[in-house]
């Protein structure tokens, strides 16, 4: 093992430097000499270095990559660092890289871990920097990498790797550069702490490589699937499992990452038991023997009101304070009997049972007062998944727990949302926060390779929060991950954009959303066509060219869904453009393709650890929203009201959306995510003012029989502003109301008149209409109804159960005599029904104005007055299928 200084010292040093003002960052970043009054680095001259350095200054001179380069190793240069530097020089064109004890007389010399060599470049050394800091100098005929410690020099090597050119031959010119850099917090990394499909051993090794490249220095091994961490915490590892942990530990050392072993005994531990303390210490000793030097005891996700043994209750009593005292007792013994007796061990870490807030409690008080002061407390912020995290909150956590705080940041973890990839940037974390913490660890996704896009931004923020901008960092991460290829980068950006949203990034598909908005405002179909084509082609581009192949395996269902949603959105766009151009038949043909395309887009699934298939979400609310908006625009052009829509003041529980209470299926339902308060409402929008005849509100469901509005009122409105009471109701889940004849409304709502404790389930909210009343034959087949032939919804289809008989017809009433501009009849593709299209005049006689002609028939009625339209079926006609009869004004 490479010797490493205790990390607690680094934390204290970092805090002292923050107080002293040395860690000031941002636009007025310090010059390379480290003086606060030095000139700021120019952003346009700064090379693409990640994480963003604290200070970068361009020099006037430059160096040349010679055929032979000599490496001169100093006191803070170790083997992994020399390997990184050697590989970087070879990639830059050096043909031979020679390691020597002194500089060569000819050729380029690279001093690694030798602060004294900075004098020739007139650069200040790293002695005043915090742990992991470094100085990189390029110029004066040499390259110098000088770290505060071995890890700092390793990070200097990672920076050098990024600034050297990529070329096959020597002779490349490298501009002079001075980088003076240090981390914003002592611990920066990842905690593998999610539930669900575990990472493979190969993925964990790959992650450790990634952490080293991005200057992250801690990996907490806490996978929920490792039974020897939780259920079998007392048992020894089998030899093969222990060998895997040793592999990870060795790789972590090579990458300057602290491998943290997190043992979680809380499910069965007896805190007062000497035997359990010995078991815990013995397990740690076994892990120590394979090279691990950092240990944690998570006590999260357990009950602290039920003891695992009677002895604990006898010793501490009951309640949160008793649990805190018991946990402190156990942790102190581990700290004193193991950590303190093993020189080189890092400070013990723990996760409290109350890990998600800063509210004072007897539990936190007991930990604060009784837990050894050098134990690090892990905390998720205010909330399990905290949308924001502030300096004030961190200070409050430090105060209430009474210990240094290491954040367990639940981003980009998706074990609570396995249908999503969370590919947006680390966001909502205040500048200045890292300096108040012992460190930052991020809980990643179930998908290890896909997690890298977000982890890139975590590393950027934790290193230099003063210069951090989420969107800028996100863009740089995409460019790096795409391997520098612009086409792959554009494809990755498009894919990441439709998988962007999370608790930290509330905007859904922000770039695609902007394009949709631009189209509706400008009508620039050519631009949006190009955008959707690029989105549809992105999955194939990534599958062909993305360097990290693990990302493709991780993202497979989401890639497939993206391609399909882009296809469907493109079809919707062409439908609107055809309709606007007067190409009604083409628009209708395209519209009929949409249901199958949407169904395919919704069909892709992620298979969870339990084998359950979870439909994946991509650009939800945006891609499907555009298709809905395009369909509504087509409806407008056709002259139909469209399918009723709904809105509510309540939140939605999981995928039980409002649309489910309008689908005509009593087995599906809307389900709120909380109890209604007085004034909360659900509103059905018919799309336009229509004559209504009745309302049905069916609430509650088996298993949730109390989930209905216990006291409410049904109301209707023509304009959404002025409401008329229809009926009051209470104490019953099923409500029906008749409406006075001639009542016209666009909106109908159910409004709570009192608060309640139970949530709300609505199976169906149906508003019956009388305008466009449908009569006639043949009768509808099972699963269809006659009124669907003219219900304002082109997606619903009247399907006859048989062929028409002689003299049968389908009649659509117009609610009074009016001028008819045109009659449009929409049939599903392949329909072969034959009929005359007729109008009934004021004298009661029927006049034929045309005949059905394929799926789309539009007949100009020239403003004739009529009070009804009918389809008079031809003898021998096939069984009718009518999507909509549209009577235009």
C-alpha cells in the first residue's frame, strides 16, 4: 500500500485555508503564484481541464515533445503517477520515455514530484496548499509536476494528460502553462449504496479508474446485495468474494482512491454485546489485512424503536435517545478497539438512522454528546433525495450532529425510479458548501457506466464549486465521454437531454422542449424535422461510436425508446404540416400511424433485480406531450373538439395519471399522492362548449375503499371562470348527476368542500354530451359504442358488429338547423364501408352531397342548411368502421 496521510488532518487543513481566504475561487481566481492579488486566468486561454482548476495562467514560452523524453522522479512521485505521465507523453508523440535520476542534457525533461524544479519556471511550490493540491508548470524547457503529497502529484499527472496533444510523431509544440490547483473539500467521491441490480466486479474496477482520472478520492463499498455487509455481517467472506474486495482495494490504491468498507450490522446487532463488538472488529481486521484503511458503519434503513436483544432495552431503555446512546456506545468501542489500534486507519464513518434532516431530536442529541468526536457522520441533506443543499443546512447539520459532516448525496441514484436514467448535471448545491463539509459522496445509478455523465459534474463541483456551472460542466462531460468526436457528442447530448430530469433538475428535456416551443411559435418545421431526425439517429450513432461500450449495455431500453419516440414525434410533425397545407388525406393517414408508434415507444422495459419488467420513460411529458399537442392541432384543423382532458390541483401517485379516469375503463384510475384539502379539484375539459346531459364520478377502488372525496360538489362552466353548482355529495364514492336540458359547458369539476386524511382514487369521470347525438344501425360491436362515430375524438372508433342491412343508416344530429360548410368522414385504414353522405333540410328531406371515398372523405356542402347528417349504407357494404363524422361550419 502507498502510504497516505490521515484524511482528518486534510479536513482540518482545508477548513483552516477556507477561513483564511486561500480557497477563494470564481472569476477572480488566483494567479499561478498563489497571490490573491494576481491576475485572473482568462477563460478563453484555459485548456480543457477537468475538474476545473482553481488557477490557470498561460505562459509566453512553450516546450517541444522530443523523440526521447526523460522522467526525473522526486519524493512525491509513485508508480501509478509515473505510468500516467509516461502514457500521456507517448500519446503526445514521444518515442522513448526514459526514467532517470537526473535531467538529461538533451531533449525534454519532465520532473515528477520535484517541487525544486519549479524554481526555473519561477513558480511557487505546493507547500502551502491543502492535501491533494498540486502545481503543474510547462515552460522554461521543462515540465514540472509537484504535488503537496503523492496524490497531489498524481492529480498533476491527470491534468498533464489532458493538456498534452494527441499525435503520433514527436515535435508537437505545447503552450506554456502554470496550474495551481487544490480541492474544495477533502473527500470527493461515490458511495455505492443503492438498492437493486448490483454492479459487476468489472464495472466497479472501471469506476475506480474513472474516479482517479477525475480527481475523486473516495469510494464507499456499501452494495445492498452483499449479504456479508448486512444479513451475514458476522460471517467471514468466502475466499473468492474476499479476493474480489482485494482486487478493488488494490485498484483503488493505484488510482489514489480511498476504498471504504461499510459494514451494516443494524438489522441484527445487539449493541451491548461484547460478542457482537468482537465480531465487528474481527470482520474489519480481515478487511484490513487485504489493504483497506477506511471503514464505515452505516445504521440507516433500520428500526431504532425495536431492539434486537433484551439486554439493550435493559441497558438503555426505549426511544430515540436510547437508540442514539446505544449506537454511540457500539461505534466508540469500534473506534477505540480497532481504528485507534491500527496506525494509518482513516477516521471512522457512520450513517445515522436519522440521516435526512436537521431537526433536533433525542436521537441526534445522544449521538452529538456521546459519539467520539473524530467520527464522520454521513447525511443526505434535508430529505432523502434533497432537491437543494445549502451552506446553512450543512452548518445546521454540523451543529445538530456535533460531528464533521460527510454528505451522502442521493444523486444520480435511481433505485426509487428504475424507469428512468438520470443524466442531468449535479444541481441545486450552493456555492461554498464543499468548504463546510468533510466531503461529498454521491450515490450513483444502478447503471454504472451511464452514471459517469452525472458523476463528472459531481467531481467538478466538489473540486471547485466556485467556478462550477451545472450546464457548462454537463456539456464538457458529454464532450469528454463522446471521445472528442463532434457527431457522437451531439448524439449523446440529444440522448442525455431526453433523460435529463430528476429531483435536482426539474426541467424535462430542456433543449428539445425549447425546440418544440420554437416550432409552435414560428412554424419552422424544417428545423424541428432536423432536430427530431437527429434524435432518432442518436441511438444508432452511440451504439456505433461511443467509446465506453458499457454505456450502451446500461442504456439499451432507453436508447430503443428514444429512437421510437423520435419516430412518433416526427410523424406527428408531418401530420400537422400536411393538415395545415390542406392535405387532409395525408394528414389522416399519418395520424393513424401514431397509435402503433406510440405503443411501440412505450413498450420498452428495464428488468429489475426481482425480474419485474419496468416500462422505461424517455422525455416524458415532452415527446408524448408534443404528440398530444400535434393531435390537438390536427383536431382543430379538422374542426373537432378532441378527446376530453383533465387537470387537478393534486399530485399524482406513481403512474396513475389523470388520463386513466377518462379512458372508459373502470379498472384503471387516477390516484393522488396525498389527501385532498378543502378547495382541491379535478376538472374535465371537453375542448369546447358542448351540450351536456349528465355526469358520472366513480371513486375509490378495491383495497382503497376510503380513497374518495368525502365531501364535495360538482360544478360546470362555459369559460372556466364562472361556475354553476350541479350537485353536492358526501359519504359516497359513486356520484351521478343529471343536467337540465339545454345546459352548455366546456368544463366540469369535482371540488372538495372539506379536508380529509385519505387520498383520492377516481376510476372514471364521465361527462355525457347531447350535441351531435348519434342514432342508427348497425349496432356497435363489443368494446365499441355508436356515439364514438361523432364524439369529437378521432381516436375512438365506432365498429359495427355486422354488415348493414337494406335501409340502415347512421345519423348525426346537429342540435338545430344551421349552415353546413363541409362534411368530413374519417375511417380507419382498410375500411370498405360504402355509403351516401346526406344532409336533412328544413323540409325533412334528405339530399345526397357525396359518397364515402376511402379513409378520408371531405365533401363541400356549400353552406347548405341542415339539422342532421347521415351515412346511408349501400347494399352489400362491409361492416362500417367510423372514426369521426365532422360537420364543419
